[in-house]
């Protein structure tokens, strides 16, 4: 099982949304990390065949991204997906199952099974327009799994889920990754930290890092510092360094920072996390796409 | 194949499960019903006072025309009509008089036909002219018709081959005309234009989201990443659009036909079209015209449908589609054709709204190709079919290649 991405490039006029991205993905969970506008969604759309690259190729086990056979092996949950308000959850699942080429009986069986998996079985016959945001998101997750995909691409899948659901879903993805390629994009760093076997970091359309959590955070090893200082000192440090966390403590202001050298005499080095890395890379990125 | 029919079922569900779609369909059916029944609702007024109901009046006219059915519109019948009308005082509104109701009204259809033939551009054939009708005038009725037609045809900006063909066809028209009651058909021809416009609007509104709705809702991402989303589903959508439109048209046509026939009677299929259009050159019966008209009507609507789905695939919003299609339907109603240009007439005839008007379907402006002349009602469906067969593959390609950027 191999998903090959070869020099994938996407230009929008002068803007380069994806710049010569090359990857070889095998079974496992891949966490795609990057600030808004880094090119994550563009990459995912190209991997799903709904956005034509300016240059480059995508193949799964030798099957081109534009072939129906490729789509047959694909499950996709877009960041925002459309539904038919007048359809019930079951109708929607059955419709998606037909679109994905499932035979009728298998479609019914699979639709019920997945609705139960995402805790929507008791509302299967309710119209989607009555669903909350989280319920719609769960329905989106369920439809992505209908064809038992070998490539599962999830763009912000945990958005709108409550913490309990998020953890449950995270565990589910982790399990799914045992037998397929799962590419997951999220801003919730802890989700990736917990389940991704490989982390892909994108910035300005380029894949700047890829590797395991340990490999990735090696970049900021010995660069994460914590300290508790006065308000005036804290203000000074915040202006000078990438501050990851600020908290008012009894003894002053607690700061967690990423910087190449000890920022102040009070600072103590601490172990790095993925969130530290994220903020280290993207602290200067503007938010909002 | 099974998947195709399943997808087709879901596409129908997408259209018909919307409350707005049901409301639009119910309203359209109500309007269509009113178009027909509206003409027999209310009263006839004589001297400002209500006399009989319009329904009763229609029944009276029907009985009078039926009484004349089977008779040839010859000199004898024309003189008989003149004699009956001679008893009517013509000062004021003559149709309000007792004499008109008693003597002339049974011959009102005859006067209606005679008037069209005997009218001159400078001199209208008034009731007083009918009252003074001479035997000579009555005897020359058909030669006057032929002269008038010949003059009109020769003055038209059409080729010689067309003129020749029109005159040849005109010669085949059976004379003298044989009177027959055919109000069901004439009413059907009149109403079908309105019904056609209504059906086109309904089709445009209900089918505009066919592809554009997927773009606006964001469902396109799910569709286009699924196995059948870039092939079978698009075929199914196009199939649904065409069958839905054809079904809607057939329903409206059948409804209008049955309404007209049930109200006015099923008679008249074999009556010649000249009883409705006395100067028409086409040697056709009402039934034949009904079929020809229905075919043009159906193809005009299929053309609107194909353009709707093409625009729906191309545009990002169903509203834009509705606006363009509405303009395509409405604008031709305000463009008057010119007798000085056959080409302009021909082109205007090919607009969907004009295809649904009987005067265009039976227009004397033939389509000329390399010296041959073809009737508009033959070209209209062919042209519509060509537009459909070009538009649908384009719509298919556009949606298939749609990029989610």
C-alpha cells in the first residue's frame, strides 16, 4: 500500500499554494500540521482529485488520482461539507453508499453500522437539518468510511466535536490507521500528537518537516524554556521571543517560550512538545485564511 | 446499471423533497387550471347587466356550431349568414341586441372566418358589409382567399422556392371549408403558449440547483471524490433533468388537453386548421396541428432544460441560472419579428418561447437551406434536439472537471 506524491505543485497566479511536494505514504496515521494558508487543504484536495495540480503526479498502488478506481479506495471528509437538509441521516448515508458503488444490501448494513459507530443510530431517521454542528460532523466522518477506504483524508475532522467525542474519534482513527493510510489535518495539535505515527509540517506551500513526533520535535530540543517572572519582565520577554504559554501565578507571570538560548536567568529548560514546535514555526503566521 | 437507477431515485428525491418544489408545483398546476377555467368563470354582460354565465354562453355557442357541423362553408351558407345578420340593428353594440342573439349568433363562427378572409388592410369587413353581402362576393370567397394569400406570400421576404412551396401547400387546402365544432382544440392551442412558458419557468426553478446547488452546499466535494461521482452520477443527473422536464411537460400538456376537451368537447380532431386560421397555408387538421404543436412544445422545454443544466454546471449559484433562463424566456415575448427579414424571423422562431406559440409553429417563413424549404415545425424540434445534444455533454464535462479551489 503506497500513496506516491511526486513534485506536487499548485499555483494560483503568482501565489504558490503547494510547492513541489513529494511524499510516499504507507499505512498509518499522518498528521498534517500548518497554519491557515499553509497549503494543507490545497494538498488534501489534490490528493482527493478535486483540484488539478499545476504540476506533479499522485498515484496509489500505481492507480492515477483521476481514475474511478482511485476514488473507489478513497474516503474524504472536507473541512466543510454539504448535505441535503431534507434527507434523513440514513438517506444521506445510503445515497453516499450508492455514489461509492456499494451494493444495496451492503449499503444498508454499512450505513447502520457506521451510524452506530458515530452514535447517530437513534437519529438515523431524522432530517439532517435538525442536527447540531457536531452531529453533522459525525455524519461526515461516517460517510467517509462507507467504502472501507484504503486512503482516508480528513480535513479538520474533530472540529465541532465535544471532548468526549473527540477522544473517541481519535481512538477510532488510530485503529483505522492500522490497515490504511490516514491523512489528518487539524489545528488541535494534541490530536496529532496522540495518534499520528508521522507528522507532516507545511509552511507557505512547502513540506518543511516530515517524520515521527520524536524526529519532528528534535528541531526544538533544548530550545523550550519555562520561567516565572515579574509582569514587566514578562512583557519584555513576550516582545522578544515566541511565547507559547502565559499564566498568572502567585509568584508572578509564568511563561513558556521557544528560543535558541536561555532567555533570562530564571528560565529553566523543559522537554519540547508538538505544540511548542507548532508555535515556534507559526507564531508569526497570520491567522485566518 | 442498478447504481444508475438508485442514483436517479436519489436525484428525484433531491428535487421533490424540498418544500419549495412542492409549493411551486402546486401553484403551477393551480395557475394552469385557472388559465383554462378562467375563461368560463363569470357572466356575459348585455347592456351592462349580467345575462347568462360564461359557461352557459360557451354551451350555447357550442350548440350553434354543432348545428352547422358537416356543412360546407359555401356561398349558400355565407348568404344564409348574411341574411341572419341582416336582421340585426347595427346602431350601438349589436351583439347586445335580441335580434343578434336570436338570428345571427348561430352564425357567428361563419362571420369570424369570413371576416379574416374579406378584411383588407384598408377596409375592414364590418357587420354592415356582411349584411350587404352579394352573391358575387360569396361566390368569390375562396378566390379572394387565394388572391390574398398569393399577394401576402409574394410580398414576403422569402426565396422563390419557399413561395412556390407555400402556394403548393395552399392549393392542397380543402375548399370549401367544412364547418366542424373544434373549440376544444382551438382553446388548447391558445392556452398551450401560456402553459409552455409556465412549464419553462417551473423547470428552470426546480432544475437550476441540479449542479449549482451542489457547489453552493459544498456537497460537490463529497460527490466528486466518490467512485461514481464523476461519471454515473452526472449521467443520472442529466437523465433526471430531461425526464423530469419531459414528464412535467407531458403532464401539463395532458392536463390542458383534457381540461379543454372535457370542457368544450372532444370533437374537432379532423376539422381543418383553416377553421381556426382561415389564411393558413398548411393542409392540416386540428388533430395533426395538435400533435405538431405538442412536439414543438416538448422540444422547446427540453431545450430550456438542457440550457438550465448547462448553466447550472457552469455557474456557482442557482439564482444566476434562474435569472438567465427567465431572461431567455421573457425577452423574446417583447421582440416583434419583421416581415422584411426571413432570417430574423427564422432565428426568432428558434427561441424556446417562440417555439411554443402556434403562430410561429405554423409560420409561413420557411427555413431555406440550399434552395430547399423546410417547415418551421420540422426545424424547431431538430434545432432543440441539437441544442440538447450539445449542451448536455458540455454540462457533463464542466461538472466532471469542476475544481474545488
